[in-house]
């Protein structure tokens, strides 16, 4: 089956094979993960020289490190001698990465420093040519570090485009920016990597049904009344509530609807009110009234505004995904406030979060549905709100109500085009 047969022209019909076919996954690795900007980590995780964290670009293991020169380095975690990982810790600080097999040692920047065995041979290898393979493009925006295997990819700021308008509505609220609090929580789900991405890209209307024990119908009514879904560039998107200009501060302020805001007491609530009081000055009147829901950056980075979590959907084959999830807090908040605000994330998301468990279950069930025999002639319907999206005088991109599935249609249009570009290369 050709790529053009998997997604129809307006992306209202999506073949089940998009989620389950090994050949499709092989095209995704080459055409999407080999050509896109992929999220690696945040500045706050590698603050000083020698700091490192592990990351992935699709299934390729990456060491993200702060060099002795203060620069940011991203190298494939594989020894150039026999391919073993030279770093086995998830994070830390070091001066050397050492292969356990023959003790080849690399600097934190990825340069090969020593080969113990070379003292016994006459012809010395050129160590300058044997360093760890470096990710050819690494760029940073608002502390967010991205890498790409494509040397010719457009600059990161251009790749993000108008999504910066919506991301800055969150990032710029905080005078010192944000930080990732602690190591990511990681867990494996028997699902295709795209469904978690789609879920967080704009699918906010399942909440009152799948999560009915936690999310009351009244909350969904507010989303339907005040909610917007936006696609800037296909594959990027944001959903948010635009609160009325006269809405009480507690209804607008970030963090108030989380567990930390609800149960944190006066000190936490006053802190959140102060952040909101400065919001208009920092991000403008319109964006100060934005109360975000879910954001997505193509291909596999997600952001949950209310629960302040960044997530990456790392593929591990067509039917398995390793989900990474970080809690995010204001960088200059006092430590005890950060600890309380972290509960906005941990109560509902992460592997033990109530909502996360329900999401993971349906993602797994969707993958099973994509493997059902004799159902290939019944593609999934993605046509809700077809053609209803339009421009908005104050909001960049195409805009519609949250029930419109155009965020997913645009994702699959881009997905289809990316796979078409490499279809004959395998």
C-alpha cells in the first residue's frame, strides 16, 4: 500500500495501517525523525560544565551535555570501537564517558581522549576522527534544546513559527523562565507513538467522558464555551480557553486549578495571583487571558499547560512507545513553592497519575483496534468539523472550536507528505 492510500486528500480518513504497519514505521524513522527538530532537554537539566542527561531521537540514544566551554553538545551514545553505550547513568556530572568493553574514554564534549591498547601497537589511530558521532544541528529556544539529524533543516525559530506566540504566553509569564524539576518519569505503553501526540495536540473533548470521575461536565462546558483550537503550521497546535476580560483572577491564573493551587494554602495562591498580576505587562492583555490546555510541537513533543508538564512520545516500534514526562515549575520560585506546585503534575499525570492511566489504557486499546483482521477497508474517520477552521483577527494560524478535528487532519497531512518524500528510498 502506497503512502497516498493511507491518508486521503483532506485527511478525513486515516488507514489503520498508519498505526500498525512495520513498513510505515520504517518510513517514519527516515522521513520524520531523520528530518525534524526533536526535543532533547532543557537548559535547567545541564546547568554547569560536565552535567549530562540522556535523551533519545526516535530510537537513537543521545547524550546531552554541557561542555567545559559552556556549550551544549549532543552525541550518539555509542562507542566508535564496538558500539557499546559509553554512558549508562540517566543523568549526572562527569569529565569522561568510558566504554566498559575496552575502556575507550571520551570527553564530555564527545572527543575521544584515550585508547588504552594503542600503547601496544606501532601505528597509532587518529583519535580526532574517532569521537562520538555528533548530532549535526543543535539549537536552543527559551531554554528548550532541540537536535536534528538533518544538517540542512531550517532554523529552529523558523520551524516553530507562530507556535512561539502561544508558547510564549506561558514561558514569558515567569521573569526567570521555567525549569524542569527532576528527572523525567518514563514508562512503556503498548501503543503507537502518534496517538499520545494526537491526544495532547488538541483532543480536549474526551475529558468529560474518559475522565468523568475527575473532570465534571461543567468543566467541559467551559471548554466548549471559551475554548479555541489553533493550528499554526501543520503538526503544531494549541488549545486554550480565552477567559473574559472581567474574569476573576483566580479563574484565570495559571496553577490555581491544580492540586497545588487548590490545597497549597494562602502562600501558594498569593504567589500564583502575583504571577497573573504581572502577566498583561509581560505577555500582553490577550495572552494574559489565555488559560492553556494542550500544545503540540511536531513530531512528538507535547505540553500540558494546566498540569505544567512536557512530554515526549519516543517510538519503540509501531506498537510500543516509551513515554517521557517532566514536571515544570517557575525557575525563580522558592524551593518549597516548587515542591507544592509539582503536585499539579504528579496528581494527575505521570505513570501513577489518575488521568494518565486512563489515557494509556485507551491508547493501548486503539493499537489493538488497528490490528484487527478484515478491518482494513474501514479507515478511521477524522472528519469532524471538516473545513470549518478559519483565520482569526487576533490569533495566528487557523482557528476553530475544540471539537473540530482539524489539528489531527493537519498533522496527518504533514505526516503523509513527509513519508511521501522518502517513500522510494527504502
